[in-house]
């Protein structure tokens, strides 16, 4: 090298530990640790390929990595991670693609990934993979960690869903309590017209558990059997087979009498219908399921005239 003016050579800069060799290329598909911003794309078709996502998102900036999550069979799990070189590019992609309709299926959901490139994922203090660090070997995954790569939902989303669920449950309970109170007030009013019933106090009304959906007692009719109350096993009903699903192994019987009692068709196991077709008339007895729903216990086909 030619000497600098003054007769001495310019000293070379000493290499630093933070400076990387710009000529060193990373293997295809890998991203340098600590570089880029990663987004999570959900509601993807199961046959989505890496090139499909690169084509969809290339207009927002430089893509450094695309990872489509799949099952062992190769079928897509419905979500993927895309890494952009810059944060603002990732943000533009979210603004441009979040809730964008697709030709088939649900709209895309695009958010920032919970874990970003360069964040520790089970590495030890020395940077070793699979949790190998100073303190010995570790599995590299914390107990309870999402087993399918980066968890696609942020903590803020989970908390928001939990709050929505809690609000819905409280609103539903308040509505049911209000309906029960209104029902008892109406019942007390109608029965009070005859002078044969003492109108209950407000405290008694508010603490009652009378089902508001059943208005027949107000009109002097018998109420539907309470859920879980066993009907008479000797009572025989007559109805018509409404449907049979051989695939699912069950069907339903339509009967006006049981419909008036239970507000639904009667479930019937397909094994009780060996020689019965849809629209056939049958005699049957009823028992209740654990949920209080009617189901046929014995079924006899009525001979065609």
C-alpha cells in the first residue's frame, strides 16, 4: 500500500467483537439473530405454500424469512410467520392485510408475533442450542410452552377474550335473574286475580328459581317436567321417524305430545330402529338424558295399513 503523506502508513483498524463480516452469507431460509420483525398470519388455507405468502406480502417490504407451520403429513396448520427486515414494513403488512377477505374461508388475521427474531428460546448462557448452557443441559422449552412453534396469540388478545367471556357470563346471569323475577311477578298477578293465592314478597320473587321460559302455569296449564325428572316408563307415545343418520348412529322422532312437554324432538339410537325407515310411524317410551332431554327407550314400528 502507498504510504500516506508524511511518510507513514495509515494504521489499520482493529477488529471489534460486534462487527460482522458482511461477506459471510447465511444459509438459505435462516435469519440472523436479532434482525427483522416477525408477524403471525392466521386463518390460512391448509395448502398455503411459502411462495404464496411471499407473493402476497412482498409489496410491504423486504421479506427475510417465511415459515409455514405444518403437520407431519405436510398439511398446513393454518398459520405462518413472516419476517421483514424492518419494523415499519411489518407494521405496514399488518395494516394492509389484517382482516382481509379471502376467496374461501375466514378473513386473514395478521398480528405481530409474540416472539421476535433473536429472542431466547431455550438457549443457554453460551448461546448453545436446545438449552445447553453454563448450568448444564435443559430441554429448551419451558413447561407449558406452546408445542407448535411461536404461539399465534398475544397476551393482550387472550386477556381481552377472557374479559369478554366474563362480561358475557355476567350479562347472561343478570338476564336470567330478571326473567325469573318477571315470570314470578306475572304468575303472582294472574293467580292473585282469583284471590286464592298470596302474592309473594319481592324478596321471595328475587330468590326464586322458577324457569321463566315456561309460561304455561300462568294460563292454568301443567308445566313441562323439570329437567332430570324421570317420565313414566309405562307411558307410550305415538310419533313419526323424522330422520335417521346411519353415519352418526342416531335419529329423531317427531311427536306432538312429547314436543309439547319437552319443546324438542325425541332422540333415538339407531340400534332401536333396525327395520324402521324415515316417515315410519312408531310407538315408543321415553326416558331423560343427563341433560334432561327426551330419548326413546323402546321403539315398536306400527304396521302399515
